[in-house]
């Protein structure tokens, strides 16, 4: 397989969660964020929240560093297997090799099973607020999202390689040194020395667009610089208040992959990957006007940039009931580094042996070799729309210790792409503060790119709001079930007010 777009296949032992609450650890465990989050944590969610009256009146500034949230979901792996493979990938270790029968089972398990990963890292956030001025905030946030879903053919080719049923004939190396062609029959192949199988050949080849029918692979890694402002617009006693906010964002892009096919020859296949990924594009790079091989010493070199805007409005009734509406990510990005599209060619053969275990990162050379599925065309640049979403939420305060609410997040893109949701998200949840220094969060969410989940969170509020730290998970169900797990963690230990 060629060394570009199938890197997505390599990562696709994980399925992507869409961005819900950025890296705000205080919101991850709640299941709702539109009317809850404040100061710089409101950026990318609802800029009108910057006008909310502060819970801690004497503190005008908020600052935070190193807030991190990740989620990984697999409908095909058990909880323990997902944990083991995730740990191995982080450590750069190789897992135990599959037997042929295990490859067959893995291909079956991953067929039609959606897979997802989402990483959000807030490196820095700052906000200032007064009742007269309103609120202004700045935040730097990295968002990495991945979504993949394979049909039966692609899942078999990924795990079985040249012995996948799509390749109906096999070229064998005989002990004499000669070669021979045999039919690809599972009952026969399972008993053969796999090293003696040279090549898998499809005598009735299909175009890559047809082969990918119904499959989707998407990856997005962007760094967002967000400056937003929000304030109170109208107030009538303590009965009614209207708030509004706006945000402008600059994006840098490190990775973008979008592969979809409806099987009638209409295939969308586009990628732009930073040179830091070390992908060899082969001969296609020689004529590509956007070929970029420059390596930065620290951070991946950007291969895309763009601008976006957020708008939000809030209504506050009787100082208790909050209603919020926001439209986020209005804009586009232009990718101009290592930009490639796929040629819709016939897939005749492959020499790949398929994945040897779930740790794909160490097997890219084998899986994405020269004799693969894809051939590429280079482009100078390509502009794509940002994944725009509409958020609607409401919450109500019950006394001073309880706040309950809900969220609805609606994607506006006609065809789900990198960084976007497959379907709408609905969430319910809230906060309970049994002690002045402890806040408990819980909720229920469904939709998006994953199954129904129960988020939970714990936040410590110290020094009358001067310092916050906490931990949360997007899904407590994983603690009690073995299959269809969601590994999730959200942390923040450097959030200050002064």
C-alpha cells in the first residue's frame, strides 16, 4: 500500500470522538456545557458566557495551563485489550503477533464497527471580566479528532492483507524455488506457511471508490488561537437579561485526511500531513507543487491555516434560568503542504501481510508499502470549510449548590468530515457542590460519533475560587462493562483566579 492516506487505516484501531467541551476539565464530567462554562473555558463553546456575572465577585482574572482531555472508543475491542494496546502504543512497544485465525476474527470484529479518538489540549488560557466591561479571553487549544468505519472488504484487506477474500488468487513460493498460483480458500490458507505466500491477486478487480463503498476515514489536527469578547446587552431588573458574544479564531493545521466513497465512482480522498509524520509519498512527491519535507526541531510544521468565527447569545431569567445559543466554527482552512488526492484506479494485487497486531504505528512500513491500494496526485492547495456546529442549551440553578441543564449540538455539514460529528449530540447533566471546596458532576450523553455515555467529574475549588483542580471521565459505563469500551480522562491542575 502506498504511504499516504492509509495512515488513517493505520490509526483506525481507534474511533474518534468529536469535540464537545474542548479541554475544559470542569465541563467534561457534566454532559452539558453551553450555559455552564465561564471565562476562557467558554471559548469555542459560547462566547456570550464571557458576560456572565462571576461566581467569585472579587476575582477579575482567570488563567489556566495544561488542561487535557482524551477519549478513545472501540466497538470491536474489549476493555482490557483496548487498554493494553493503548499503553503499548504510548510506550512504542510491539504487541504479540496475530495468528491467521486471529486476523480473520479481527477483520470480522472491525467490519462495520465505528471507531473513534479525540484529544484536546489547552496549553494556555486567560480571561478578564468586570460587570461594566464584560469579559474578554484568549486561549490556545489543540484539537485532534479521528473517525473511521470500514466495510467488510476494507476491514479484511487491512487485517489479512494479501490473503483477504477480495484477492481470489494467491502466488505461492514452492520449496523448489518455483512459483505457483492457487485459489484463495480460507480452509487451505490457514494451514499454509504464511511466509510462502508472495502476492494476493484479484482476477476481477474493483476501483478503489467501489471497494471503499460505505467506508469513511477522517483525521484532523488543528491548533486554535481564539480571542473572544462577551457582555451584557440588556437588563431589566432581576427578571430578564440578554448577553451576546463573538470570537475570532486563527487555525494552524498539522494533519487532515478525508476519505469517503459512495461506491458510484464519487470518491472524496484528500490529505495534507505535516512532514513530521515522516510519510513517504513515493514518486508522487516529485511532481507535487506542495511537497514539503522541512522538519521543525520541536513542534510539527504547519501545513494549513485559516480563520473562523463564533457567535453566541444568552438569556438569563429571574437570575436562575439560563438559555444559550451559539454558532461555532464559521470559516475555512486552506491546506497547502503535502496535499494529495487519490487516483480512482483498479486494485489488482498487494504484497502486504496485513496487521500483525493492534499496534499499527510500528507496522506502517509493512501495511503501507509500495505495492498498495492507492496511487496519488499532488495539488498546490485545497480549501475546506470548518466543521460548523450549532449549540443550544439551558440550565437552572436550584439554590446555591445545584445547577442542572441540557445541551443539543447540531452539525451543519451535509457529509460528515474530519473534526465533525456523524449525528447530533444530546446531553443532560449538572453540578452539585456538597461542600464549598468540592464540586461533583454527572450526566448522560448520546449521539455524535459514539455510543450513549455517562460522564462523571470531580473538581476541587480552593482558596475561595483562587485555585481549581479536577479529574473527569466522558464515560463511567466503561468501569462496569467489558465490551464496547470508552477510555477517557480529563485533567486540570493549573487553573487560577485572582
